[in-house]
């Protein structure tokens, strides 16, 4: 191991010569040990005359070695390697893939090397060291002669990198350094000669081994004696020549350490440049290109692992030599971190390697070398990062963007983002808009209702957020708590004061948190209890506690599952209704239900067990926070009232409509409100009415029952049954809507009247109620003529009434558009959203798609325990009937206004190309204030939009103190993922 050390020792007699000799011996020992460890862990040693690259995608290691052994066994493998790593696109070599079991060998190699350094070297280890000497000699010869098998591009790049570096080192080194370089060259020649002698005299290996043992012991003793002598001389001459000698030792130590680091760095750079040259100059097939990207990624990871092993060995050896030979203070300072934590050498070595990578030591490199090393550093700091694009340049640019988002939890989202934002994204067709109606056009006659609303054309960027100064406080719903507009109402006969009255200017203030707010309890436990401080209202517990609506229990509000008509639990009541009408078939024929006057929505909450989605709604009235209770429990609900305007749902979409003592005067004003239920109920659907007029015989109840019986008969509703619930001591009447116009045509009295043919049953945005009925569809290809397929078959199946002659949203025939949308969102959700955005879906329950098209995003989430409210914007193509037809639900809305829900209602909002379209009509600041209002602390926002809109949204979210986890852009399209925190402003908005 001390090749050349003896000759130098004879030539030099001074103490400085001894020190130089010892240092040189240590340096050569480090090099030999490093190469020996690498070759010993190699998978398959290649032939002697060829430099092979073994890439292990599981082990994440890359080794270079040469040997004349096992040549016949590896001939075919070498040919495979040559086919792949040259210009011939072939398969990966057999030895390029190893099982996962090889991962354990990495730690074994490090442990074995450590043990070998600490104990006596056996004869077998000495033999391996000699082989290592031969190998490093051969590699040195190959490097000097630049064998033609190596890539020409890699040689040129390596020479460009190493040229300026070597010049700088020679200018800085003193004469002793030049002498050591000459000695090193001599030692390399001696190594080559020794390797040849080893091959010729293999039979005399044992004799050489014994001689080398004795020689080594002698050298060690001499080295120790020289080190002690040098230490004694240093102590003696400390007062006179100490400073000069210390400077000389430090200079030599620094230059030696730099030589070791530069050698390691050069090897890594050469490996990387060779791999990049192969990637750039080779024409691969698509499958091979993917493997090539994996190889490049594995190479970067392998460089990190090799550097760790080399650094570990170098650090440990230097520490022992420092103890034996009392090296200078510079070496001791480098060993200080190692001594502090000797129990974890791998970790310390890795930390030192990371520090060397982060230290700006590329000052002597040209610009191209710096770019290469920066890219390598990014790949090493993010070892799981996938190749993002088909070119290395795109990958480097994307890596830079990801570095700017250090909170990213899983880097697989970059690869998936690139795929999901690529050319496979369905693009909305401009021509298709002509083939679809919108709520805006359908409700044109109601625009005068919105004269007081703001168009919001000006910008208020730079706004300082403040808390809302309103009476509702933490429960503020801007369009339902507009006290100024409510005071101006001339009548409240039809519950106009419970309807939406949005402010003239959308609010830009933030809603405060309730005192003592906690992270919501997760589903399904939340169905039975919630934190009291999250919804600190006790009125319902006091008024409805005896009916098992809600009760106080310490710091919790508990929900026994009861209601006014099902005190003993909603589960029994749901079974009771199906027993009354077996054709209901919860979760199969009946999938989407509307629950009117829902209370705390226990009916809808327990229907989840039957695979049924329930749209529950109730007004914000004296039944304090009933809808807020439902949302906090993880049950879908909205604040709405059956007043003077149509409900925000399409016609003929609900399978069952339910009212359990919902306090709605169905028979009043010619059945105005019941006729609205008739509009949204699917032909052949059921109306379940469980109320006191059904089973009580008091004068008022009898009067109401007679009025209801007459009204439903004139509407051609069939009374299927009246069923008694002996457990809850109530009864329910179930009516069925007709599927044809036969009954309508036979009526003697046209009361209630049939609606005009010009009346659009789907126009609902600010459209007043009308006391009329729409005819049943007669064309079998029309929506509502047939009952949809049972759940879940209806989810993936395009509706039968979706006409192929109609152009879809993305420009294809509508059924193909439907299938394309579902395929797209299934891929995006599975490959990106599930694992790439750092979202823990077990903590997600209430989800809203702020701009749904066909409901593909919600459909892709059907297998996890979440519900998704699909919002179709009132100026977008009216695709909400398609969403209901496939067994999902949703609502119409205009995002330039506030949504009809309580603050802190949703765990996740999803906005696909929403904000770029909203900017044309209203300001983004109020929209983002609304997003902040309805998302819970800790909730998420996913935005997919144009890059410019993404940037504006990101800036606004940061001003709201949201944590932006990911931003990514490509081809003017981007994606953003952010999380809401607990931050609230400290000042209140001035009262108006």
C-alpha cells in the first residue's frame, strides 16, 4: 500500500521530507482502499481491457472496475452492455437490474470496510489490496492514454472541466507538491509493473504476501517513529520556527485534501457526462427512452452513494492516521464532526458530502461545468425526483421550479404534472359553446334582479386584509347576512328574507375563527360528535335534544342520529321507507336524494351507509346553525329556502325527494312549492312525506291532509302507500310522479296548469317560481324518458340521451367527450392528486369542484370516503344534468358572488380553469376571500389554470398567509397546491 514510499524515504532526511512522505503514503492508501471497496461491491467485474458501467436501479449504485477474471462468463453481458451504451438501442443488460435484496449489501460493505480498517489485515485482505493496486494502475493507464472505447464527447467535456482546475492547482502548489506529483507518477508506474509481475508469478503469491507483510510492518514502525520525531521537533522549535512550519503543513494538507476531493468530483463528472453524452447522441425507442431516464436518475443517486462510501472511508482513515502520526491542526478540525457522532459514521459522511456539494467550490469551472454540477446537485438533493420532460433542459428547468417550493412533500407530482398538463388535456372547443345552453342565457329575463350587483372591473391589488365587521361574526355568509338589503325588502311573505341578497360589492374581508377552534374530528366519527367550540351554539340542543337531534356532552356536541320523525335513529327510519316501497332500492335504483328542511342532516348522514348521496338543505333561520352542524359532521348540505325563486338545481334529476316534518306549506298558493319539487323530481321518482297530517286526526292536520290529497291527485301523483312506523309512532306517505303525459291529458280541470312550451324547466338562476307543471318527455331519446342505470353502472356510462350529433365541451361528439373527460380525470387523480400533492386523503371529507364539466373529477374519487359538490358556473355550458344522470350531484352558482354555505365548510376545493375566466367579469380578491372563508384551517386548494392566473392566485394566497406547496407551469398551463393556515388579521374592517 505504500508504493514508492521507501525510495522517497531514502532520498529525504529532513523532518519536512518525512512529513511529506507520510502524507503521500496516507493519500495513496486512501485511493487504494476506496478503489478496493468499490471493486469488492461490484456486481460483475468486467474484462481487463474494457471499462464497464454497472447500473443498479434498485441498489442505486454505479461502479467502475476492471479485471481479467471471470472473462468467459461475462462475455455475453459485455456485448449487451455495448449494444445499449453505444448507438444501438437495445435492452438493458442483465446485470443492470438486481433484486431488492442487494440493498442490504450496501450497509454490509460499509461495515466490512470499517472492520477491515480497525483490525489486522489478513492474508486474504492483502491479496485483495494487491488486486486493487493492479486495478487502479490499469485505470490510471486507461485515463492517461484515453482509450478509444470511451465516449469522445465525455473526453472533451472532462478535459474542459479538468483543464482550468489543474492549472489553478499547479499555480498554487509549492515545489514540494510538484515533487509529490512526480512521486505519484512513479508510483503509478511501479503499480503497473507490480500488476504485470502479479500476473506472471501467481504461483509465488504467498511469498510475496509474507514479504509485503513484513515490509508493511517495518514501514509502519518507521512512519510512527518519524511522526513522533517530527512532533518532537515541532515542540522544540515552536517558539522560533513554529509559525512557518505550521503554515507549510497546512498548505500541504489543504492541497492533499483538495486533490482527493477533485479526484472524486472528476470521477462523478466524468460518469455523468458520459451518461448525458449517451442520452443526447443515441436514438432510442419510446420504451428505451423511459429506461434511459431511469438510468440517468439512478446514476445521480449512485454517485451520491459512492461519495458516501468514499467519504466514510477517507474520514475514518484520516482520523486514525491523525492519532498515530499527529497530523496538523487543519486535519484535526475536519475530524471534529466525526468525533462528535462516531455512532453514525454514514450519516456524518453524508453530511460532509452534502456540505461539500453546497460549498461554492466551482469557482474555477467554466459556465457549462457549473450548470452540469448544479443539475447534479438538484438531482442528489431530491433523489426521488422523476425525469419531467423528454429533454434534460426541461428537466433542469422544472427542477429549479421545484426547488423554489421546498414544502413539496412528494416529488412524483412533477412527472405527473408534466403528463397531466401536456397535450393530452382536453381543451374546450369554442364552437361547442354554441351547442350548449347556459344558466346565463336561460335566465336572461331575470337580469333586472341583479341591477345592484357589481361587475367588478377594477383591480384592488395590494389590498390589506382585515376582519369582517359584521353581526354574524365567525358565521358570516355574505349573501344571506346582508342586513342592509334585507331591511329594504317590502315583503317577507315568501321567505324572501331567507333568500340570497348579495352585497353590491363582494366583500374582501376575512371571517374570524371561533374562540377555541380545533381541527375537526375525522369521518366517520364526526357523524356522531363534533367539537363544541367549532360550532358553539346550544339552542338546538336545548330545543331539540329530546328528539335526539343534538346534545351537549362535555366539550363535544353529540348526534344520536335522531330527528323529529325518527327519534330512535335514522337507520331504522331508512329501512322503514324501503320496506314501505321496495322499489326504492337504496344505493341501486335510488342514488341521489333531496332532503328538504333537513335539520342537522342525520337522514342524509346515515344514507351514506346505503351508498346514497343526499342533497340536504335548510334555511338559516331560528333553528340555529343546523346546516353548519351538518357540514361540520361531514354531511353535504347547503343553506337555502323554498321561497319565491326556483331551487338551484336542474329539472328531473332527483330519484327521491324527502320531507320529514319539514314545515313547508306544500298546499298553499295552488301548490306553488310542491310544484317546484315536481320540477326537480325525476319522472317515476318518489316523494316521501313524513308529517303529522299523514297520521294525526286533529282539525288542522285533517285540513292539510285533504288539501294535499287533492293537490297531488291533480298533479297526477300516485299515492303508493301510507306506512306506519310502530317504533317511532309515525307514518309516512309515499307518492310517485308519472312517467308519461296520459294523466295530464285526461284531467278535467287544468289546475294546476301546464307550463307553456317556451318555459325552460332548466332555467333557475334568479328565476321566480311558477305554479305550473312541465310535460313529461315523449321522445324516448329525451332526458327523463328512461330511468338511469342502477348505481354504480351509471357512473361511467354516458347518458343515453347524450346525442352523438351534439358537439361536446372539448370539440368531440358528446359521448366521446364524456369518455375522454372521465379518462383524463381518472389518470390525473390516480397519478398526481393521490400521491403527488402531499394531500392526506384520510383527512379529507368535504370536497367541492368549483368548476365541474362532466363531473369527471368527482367520479374519479368515488372509491374513497369523500363527497364532492359539483358546481357548474351559471355562464358555463349547462352540463349539470349530466352530472346528476351519472349518480353525482351539484349546484349552479356564480363565483362573482358568495356561496350559500357557512364558513369553514370544506376540506378541499378544486378549481379547474376557473380564475382565468372569472377575471373577465369580476375581481379575484373577493373570490379568494370567499375561498378563504369556506375552507377549513388546514384545508387544501388545487388550482389548474393558465400560468398568468396561477401567478395571481399564488400571490393572493401568500398575502392570506396560505402555504403554497407546489406551483408548476408548462406551455402556459399551470397547477398550484396550497394549504390554509390559522392566520387571521388583527384589525377589523370599518363598519359601513
